[in-house]
C-alpha cells in the first residue's frame, strides 16, 4: 500500500496550515482548529476564555441559541477547550457534523459548522458591548468547582499530585486549566486580551477529515474563517527540572477505601530521537497493556490490584506507573514495580513479550485510522513534537526496528523521581 | 445430534445509510448480526449474554429447585471466563494483536475483541472462550482479591455511590438495588460450582447474540460461530426462568441526605418507570421518547436548564440518562450544585411543568433531528454499531428500524409516553453532602 502522508498540507496564510484528509469512509465531517502557544503565561485566562466562547457570537448570542443551532444541524457539535503538551498550550476548536449526504434534503452541514466557527473567532459575544459580564463570574465559579471536584476522582487526583510535585516550578506543574488562584482572580480585560493575542498571533493547525476535496474545504474556510498570517510553528526543546538524586516519597490521607499509588520515573539523558520508540515499546512490555509484566504479575498472579498500568510520556521522557491497592499492600506493589523495572533494564523479557507489544502497538496505530478524531490527534501530536514519521506504517517500522538491548538501555536510565501515596485516614 | 452439514444459514439484508445489516439465526439458536465495513481497518466483535447482576434468583431445567446465588456472581463469572486450563485468554488475544475486554451490567454481559489484522482467528477465540468455561476453586479464590479491589475502587467513586444510592431507594429488596459486582462479603461465598450452575443456566446460544462489524464476510462469521459452538457442545437446549423480585410502586424514600467525602454537593435524582403503566410501549420507543423529551426539557437549549445555569444552581456536571430495558426502566438526573436539595426541588417542579404544559413543537422537532443525527453517526463506530445491534435485539427490536421509529414517534405520542412514564410519586433523590464541616 502506498504510504503517502495521511493528510495533505495546504498553507492558507503564513503560519496557518490546513491538513486535509479525504475519505468517504465516514458519515460525518470533522474540523479541528488548534491555536498553538507557549505552555506558560496566560493559562488561566485562556482557560476561562474557552468557557466564554460557548456563549456564542454577535448574531447567535447565548448558549441556548448555539445549542439549538447545532440541534438543527442534526446534532452536530462545536466546543472550545484548552489542553497542554510538554511544550505547548493549545486552544482548540473542535467541530463535527453529520455529512449532509446522509440527511434528508442533503443540507450543507459543514459550511454551517465553519460559518459558526468563523463567527466565534471574529465576533464572539464576549467581545461585544452588550455581553453580560455576570456570565464570566458564572463560568469562573463553574471552573473553580470543576478544579475543586478533581479530588473526587482518586486516580486522576493522584496523577495530578504526582505531576505537580515532580515538575514543581516548571509550567508542566500548572494544570491545563491554570492555577486555582489565577482562575479566581483573572480579569475580564486580561482574558479578552489573551484570547485576542492567541487567535491573532499564534500558529494555527487546521484539520479536516471527511468526504470533501481540499479545494472545496479551502473555499469554505476562505469564506468564513479568514485567518491572517502569523509566525510559523516553533518547536522548543523541553527543559524540565533536574532529576532528583534521591526519590521523593510524599503521602496524603483521605477518607477512602483503597489506596492509590503513583510513581514517576524520569529518563536520564533523554534524547527523543533515539529513545522514544524503545521507551514506548518497553512500556508496552512493562505495564502499558493487559498482557504486560505488571498486569500479569501484580494483578493476575498476586491479586494485589484491579487496576495497574504504566504510560510513557514522550514529551518529557517520563514513565508513570499508577495502581489502586489495599493500603496493606502498598509497599509490596511498590517493590514489585521496582523489581520489574530492574528486570527490564537487565533485558529480562522474552521475544514473545516483544512480539505481543509490537502487535498491540500495531493495532493501536492501525485502528486510529478508523477514527477521524484519533487520526487528527495522532498527526497533530507528530507536528507538535517534530516527529517526521506521520504515517502509521512508517511509525510501526520504527518500533519494529527497536532491538531488545535498546529497550534495556532505556530502562536502565529510568530513575525513580517521585512517589505519591494516597492513603486512607488512620 | 444430527447436523445439516454444509448448509449455511441465509441472511436477511437491510440497508441503512449506505451500510448493510446482515442478520440470521444459527441452527444452535444463536442470533448473528454482521455489518460488513470494507473501508474500515478494524473488526469489532461482541457476544452479548442476556444475563446480568439482577439474575440472581432462578429456576433451571438443569438443576432441582429454586436457585439463589451470591450477589455479584454474573460479574465474577465474566472475570473467570478469561481463564482456561491452557492459560489466560486475554494474553492470547494480545499475542494475536487483538485487544479484548468484557463488561457486566444489571441485565447483560458482553465479551468483545477488536483487531486490525485478519479477524477470523480472533473470532474463533472469542466464540470458543465464551462457550467453553473452566472453573476451579483455586482460580475462584485468586480472583476474589482482584474483584475485591475493584469493589473498593467503586466505593471511592462518588458518582457510582450516588447512582446506587438512588436505586436502593427506588428498588428496595430488588436486585437492582445491589451493586453489580456484589460486596466483599457476597463474593467471599462464591464457589466454582455456583459459577458452573449460572453458566449452564444462562450461557445458551438462544440467550446470547453475536454482532460483528468490520471488513469481514457475514458467512465467515456464521461458519466460525456454528462450528465452534457445536465443537464445544453448547447446542443442547436449557430452560431457565428468572424469579422477578417484586417492585414497590413507590420509592422507599423521597429524598435522602448522605454525608460523604466529596468536595461539592451532588444530586442524584431517579425516576422509576413501571411497565404496567405504559401499555403498548416497547423499550425502544420508550428510550426514544424519553431521549427526545428529556433533551427538550433539560438539555442546554431548554429554558429550565438556562434558568438553573444562570442562577448557578447547576453546572457542566449536570446530565441525564434514560435506562429502558426489558426488565426495568428508570431515568437518572445528576449533577453538582451549591444546594443539591434546592436543585432537586427546582428540577422536579420544572419537569412537572413541562409534563403538564407540554413542550414547544419546535423544541421536540430539534431534539428529534439530533437523535436522528446521532444514529447516523453511530454507524461510523464499530463498537457503537455492535452494542446497538445487540441491545436492540435483546429488547426484541430490529436496530435497522431505529431511524424510522425516531421519525415515526409524533410529538403528541412523545408527550403521552413521557406523561405516563415520569410520575411525580416515582421520584427519589439522593444528596451527597461534603462531610467536612
């Protein structure tokens, strides 16, 4: 099969690139407009601004009218949200509509979607004089409540506390929606300014997946989006805090039935170009799948946990391990995790382990091509990390070329940096 | 048993939105539904069993007398199906490059795998492991630790606690009020012989369904399923009858406050629906009618939602779901609020007003469009397709006709069904209140 890039690229203006994938595979059309900025500064303002976007634009004011508009488009959707990678902060507009070809009367649902996105960008209600400012306070309360409520999801809370501690003092320690205090005090004028700057100055990656030709998509974008030129996407190297000489373990107590363990291992001398594929492959063998060593040993053999898994984060070179277990077993699980990491470093895994991990990665890469959102996510991730291989088959070949000694070498360099234990009240 | 060798079942074909739904019933009684999707890389296959946590009291032709089995056994059985004498099935799937999983609900158990490689071997493995159990006391004991941790994980999940809290008041004494996974005490009682009994009583081909979507030939699916089921000797008929627990008409309590380790106050508001109050409404029409009614009454475009949002009574965590099954039906509303009790009162009052005064024709029309669009989009997802096929089949309804049903339900009929289903004396609320001062 011909391995052309999944997306064709079209420069609409300087720093504004359309990535286009045409296929009649789907019954919907997907659009993503990602503004890419720095991972620090204005985070809380952008985050609150994302909430303000949902109140519509000059001609379609109010959440109810926006909602009705998309119900009329047969349940299409449009959202604005913020997210973060190791190096970037993203303001993301995501939209999706059913392809009009499958609907009565064959309406041009996609053009209606882009029309809305364009109006949101150029004339959002919050920039109009008649905007009801009390909506900002409502949204601020909503966001603060959501931030406070994170503690109710124990696994997510444990991961977040680990990250905050491991990357203390670095932008990565700031949650994607900003610090609580910053959200509580962000001023309306600062929010509008931050969004303006973001929308006008930051590079934009636009994605389209659906049945339309690139020229048809470009014509619609030109009619409604009209994004001006700006600087191109810049990729800065990630510089995190130094790895600790001695791992730090910290504990918190809550009224819970099950303890949560979160461990962060940093990769010493991490070089993305060399280490990314061995680390990902090793992670799949170590704890990243239901056939991994951790799953088989900690869960299936010793019955110590229902959930245990690891994940390698390529932007920062960090291996995360999380588990839920009885507090009496926390030490035992910690010891088993360390033991398996050591055995990976010693190259103690079978050919079958490697083959299974490769098969799992292949499945994940291939199946991403059945989902417009996954395809876009995969490609956008490649763009933001400077990865040149953006076709799944090429990426898979990189994984297949990883030798057992490459995996062992990477695991030898993983240093335990931080451990978080969330334990029941004494 | 005599077999009609070489004779393949004929498929009924229905075309929807450019796809074809192929259905048949195998000689062994297993209903099979396939949606060939040549443009997709992934094949998704799902075996559903009409058996869940509520089937804990039954009579079966393979055992004497009434059977009352420990709570949580359907979920326990689902876990144990993956272990065989020759090793772990999940690992075998992984070695084939497939990913596999399973889930248990109140009335259903589902086993699935997906692959982007040739699907035939994975499909054979799926049908084989679901129709060939292997239970030993040693393996049962080992699983108790894992499931015990799963139970504890859910104990720390406020949304699950709130959801179950409402069901405890809506269905006291009924198995719906019992956690799907059971409790640490109930799973301690489970023995290998209990698992075998439940397996033999419920895992029979006519009580199961197979749905497959992806680049695969329907005849291949039927051939593999028929051959493996016959090889495993699963085609002997078994008659099993559930003893339906008595359902109280009114909830045990209208409202209950529970001090809980949560950050924000949380409201869970349930509405019990009784089938005998809904003559001539099947579960799918009920589901469609409630989806459209609730969307128009409580969705983001609804005046009630806007009013409550604007005065800060609810936020993005607010949501609603309608559960419409053959055995039960209820609606659940939930969300965080600075004052859960006030939100409860406002929602009940607002819903009653919508039921009494009716909803605008345009609002119902828009919700109908939305439901139709969601149905079209579901054909893009192999997993949604398979689950929809199986859930509709379990309710005795043809999934291919779902879109026509959405179009056919008139606004007047939607309101009629909603009024009969959502009765004020069937409401019960659970408030989780932060226990820190």
